[in-house]
C-alpha cells in the first residue's frame, strides 16, 4: 500500500464526513414551514420578538423591564385570552417576590432580591387541573444588549405556543404554566422567587426551560432530569426536529462552562425534573449589542416552536406527569443522530451494554495475544510495546502542541483563530497530525526495523482497540453516560476487524482493503465529527469571554489534539502499512510552519466588526468613585477612575493603540486590606481575571443622583462572645456587598440565604443584590465570633452601587472614552460607587 494512495483516501474520507456533518446541521434549519391555523406560526412569533426587542435593553429595575416589557406581555396575553376557546381556562398573575438564597456558581455567593417581577399564565382545562407542566423563559436582558436570543425569542415562542394551545378545541389533561420571568440575568433570581413562593409552583411536576448560549440556530437539549428517563422519552417521541446530547449535559454540569440556567433553581430548590434547551449558534455576539431580532432566522423560530409545542402538548396529556416521582429511576443515555432522530435508553442498560462490549473486546484481544501458547510471552511483549508507543505518541503530541499554543500566547498572538477558525486547524491540527505520524514513523524505522508490515498494522490496531476498551470500562465505572462514545469506538472497529480479517493479514493490502476498512469505521467517525462540530461551535466563542486567567489557545489546542488522537486512533496502523510517510509529513509540516509564521506576524487579527457576522472583543468599563473608611468612620483614602476589564486573555493590548492613555502606568492596584482587592465586582469573578490585565484610568469623581445610603442600625453583643451588626441600605437596583472577617474573627451566621454564610473563592463573602422598580430599604444583619482583643476591628464590609441604566449610567468622561473604542469591540460601561467600612 503506497502513501500516494492511502493519504488521499483518508483525507477524502474525513472531508466527506465533514461535508455530511455540515449538510446535516444545515438541514436542521431548512425544514419548510407549513403552519396551519392551529399550528405554531413563526411569523407571528417574530412579531412578538420584534416588539419585545424594540423596547431596548431590559435590565432588572429599569422601566424597560419592569413596565414596558411587562405591559406588552400582559397586552398580548389578554388578546390571546379573548380569542381562546371554551375548552380552556386562562389565568394571569403578576408576582413580585422578595427573597434570598446561596449558590455555588462562580466560586460561591449569596443572592438577595426585592420586588422583582414575574408574569405568570396558567392554561388549564375548564374544570381545573391538579398537576401542571411549566414552560420558562426570561424577558430581562443584560445591560446594553437588546437580548433577542437571550431570551426574548424564547418568550416570543412561548406567547405563540400559548396562543396556539388556547385556540385548540381539544382540552388538556393537565395545566400548562407559562412563566415569563423578569430576573434571570441577575443570576436566576426570578425563578427562585417563583418556585419557592408562588402557590402555583406546588402543582408543577415537570418543566421545560428555554435558554440561549448563542444567537439563533438550533436549540440543543443539554440537560435533563435529574433522573426521570420518561422526560427524555417524551422529547424523543414528541420533538419534530430533535437535537440533544448527554455529552453536552455532562460537559455543562462539570462546571467548565462559566454559565448556569434556571434549570438549577427548579432542580435544587423545587425538586422538579425538567428539560433544559438553548440556542447555541453564533455565541460570538451573545450578550452584546449585536443580539438583535434580525439575526434570528424565521426557520429557527419555527423549528423551536414546533419542538416545544409538541413536547408541551405531549406532557400536558401524559398520564406519567401526574406521577412523575414514581418514574424517577436512574439517568438516561441520549443523543441525536445527525438531527434525524434521538436514541435514548436507561443508563443502567447502557452500563450493561458497555461492560459486555468491553468484555468481548478483552476476550478477543486475549485470544489474539495468548495464542498460540508457545508465543504468548513474545506476543504480550509486542502488544504492550505497541500499546505503550501509542500512548507515548499521544503524550508527545499533546505536549508539543501545547508548547506551540503557549508560545503563541506569550508573544501576544492569542486568539488569532477567533475570527478565522480554520487557522486553529491549520496550526494545531497539522502539528498534532504531523507529530503523531513522526513518532510512529521513527518507531517503524528504528525500533521495528525489518518487522513484517502486516504484523505491525495488526498489532497497532489491537493496541488502539485495547486503549478504547480500557477507556470504556473506566468511564462506565465512573458513571458517565458519555461512555456510549467509547462503545461505538470499540464495537464497530472490532466488527470491522472480524469482517475483513483475511484482508488484514494479506500481504500487500490494496485500495479495496482501505475502502472496506473505512466503510466499517463509518459510524464512529461520522458521529465523532458531528459531535466535535457541535462542541467547537459552543466552545470557540466562549474563549472570547472566559477571562484573562485562561489561555484560550492552550484550551483550544488541547481540544484539537484530543480530537486528532481520537480520529487517528484506528489510522495509526496505516503508518506501518504504507511504504513511506515522507510526503504526508512534509505537507503537514509545511502547512504548520507557514501558518505559524503568519500567526506570529499578526496577519490574523482576532476580532471582526463585519456587520453581517461580527466577532467583537468584549470590554467592560466602570467609572468608579471609591471611599475607604477607618474604624472611626473617617475617610482615610478616596479616589476615582475608570476601571477597565478586557474579557479575554489579550486584555486591552489591541485597544491601546487607539486609546494610548490605557498603558502599563495605570495598572489596577490591589487593596490588600479590603475584600476582593477593594474593587467593585458586580459578580465574584475575580478569579477569572489577573489584575495585571486590569487598568484604572484616573477620572473625576462621580455624584449619582440616586446615591446609596448605608446605615448601621445596631451593634449587639450576643451569647458566646458573638457580635451582631444590623444594617440598612437603600440605593440603585443593583448593589454588591463584600464581607471580610478580620484575623481571629469568623462569620458565624447572617440573615441571608438559609442563614449559613457561603464564602467565595479566596475566603471573602459576596452578596449580589437587586430590586425592581420600587423596594423598601434592604435590612440585613451579620453575626461574628470575635477574639478577646480586636483593636483593629472585627470585620471589613464594603458595598458597591452599580448604575446600569438611566441618567446615572454613564458620566461624560465614560461616554467620551467609549466613543474612542474601535468598532470591533463591544464595550459595555456603567458608573458605580464603592464604600469600605471597618467595624
């Protein structure tokens, strides 16, 4: 078998699989709409979407969110109610809850909310219903974003589903509750207020949560349960255009993606099972000003509407909904096949299948190695040598490519692939493939000199099979449902080997053998490329908002190496079957070197302001006025400046030429004596950012019209030498509270959450506060255990007030600075004050 035939065949094979994957993703969105009078209408839903986003950014506490969006929703709901049939009863409620809870998201913090808004609709049979299924969206948005995909489109879809169901003459068996929640972007506050306080919440037996991690595209089911396999089966049966993956579920729940959804609240605080789905396409403009309604395809809305309407109708007429807790037995393995259908089966069945597959593979390998008995020791030695060489080639490849990625990062060329994704494939993919081939070529030339080529091809195939079989057994033992991928990579190659065993052993293998071999591997290779496409579609944009602590090139290079190792695992044996790998190595090395030179030259600019497909750099700016008080309440230090954070590893290095005063002379200093370095973090994400990549540009002091008022109500001596401090705070809709007990003191309890303080990473305590349009002053207390001597106080407490909208949002200096930022940035800015006190 010559290299001239093998390499092009393998390349064409992989390119063909990639084309199939791309075609399948496009087909998911190109299904024609045939909406009838009682079906979901995407054009009508688009009308709702356009009207919601026309309000503008809908930050919690703003008139846009609390008045305009709420009034629009109520207006549409009342119009739907007027046209509903007699088969249904429609009830509407406005909830404005106040509450508090702790969560381990983003390193752990406590959330407090007051008078936030929920719009809730219950559609039920005319005679009422005891049980209900919940559909959840949120109409609020992050500051400075119209929030079309996150999450206005989901609310538009829900309005149209409510309209469609209410006009049906067929009565439902159970109620459907539509929650339009008004404070999700404030870290899941509104869903907590609903599920823990609203009377309708007691009837909910399952939920569907509609979210976004991108702008439009396909909606991916990425979380289900906990347990309750029947919910997945409901999606499998009902969804018209399925797109689901247990792999996405296990990746998301691992915590490596810095995001969370209302799914967690319903699961942890309501003990309700559900389905979590989200749009994942084009995450580059998620949470930016570019998240506009015109970027969401009508086909995408139709697809989401068809799916969610079908699943809701199925659940609302299911006998299992009323007894959902009786069906809570284990997890489920689920994955779609090219968007055509979903395979789902109980995890316990998957465990049995996995162990049986692994056992068969081990039996086959044992027979191969131990027979004939006279050569068992020799065969074992050769087999484990090949096994070790394969692992060594993977380790060498990973180390080499990560060194390249680290080098690219250190010279300031990180994210060169952010706008041009193919650059990462040409840079890291070719390096990985070349390194793998080189290691085995050297082994063949020097270690396996004069050894039969067919024998080597055979034994390295078996070595790869052994690696996958071990991985299958280990991952199954860990209880991960994603082990089904290993099953594919054990079962199909083993069947292929058994089917073409004679061709494997035949000297001078032909193109026919290669074609038969690749045909047998078609299923695992196609699925792996389909899955990889989805993973990269989600992860690549996340690298642009993952903070300055993570090297995105190292992360992406690692992903590419892993995918290369997986895809090459059963092609390694071809290196030993071909006569030479020189041409392939030279080609791969040339592509790698040329790409590396181009990357180092800076020709690939990371960001794009292309109107049709922008990939902006995210920058956050806060005009801050800080005051530090001593134990007697005197101001011992004050300053004011514009605090600048670049949300990716590059910091603001690309912006400095446009705004030269942002330079190394204004690096942000850490106030060591203050919690969270004395900086007004809106959320406890300090661990994601290095202060050396923060800037503090001096600016005049700001004087907000709606300033914060902080008052100490009382200081009480409690039993066991404890001290309780009570406070009253009033201010804007968003505030952050930071607490640091002094040495020898400890925070034992407080009036927030469940009473048990939850420390953030680093040991300080963080409280996120928000309120709706009007709220009473915030009262809270903290109780500390104190040492006998505490002349320097027992606790430092700081509070920051954030102005996300209205006349106080941007100072003249902040507005002028924002205008100077280049067009390829998304710069979100607001004003805030910071006060530190010692008690």
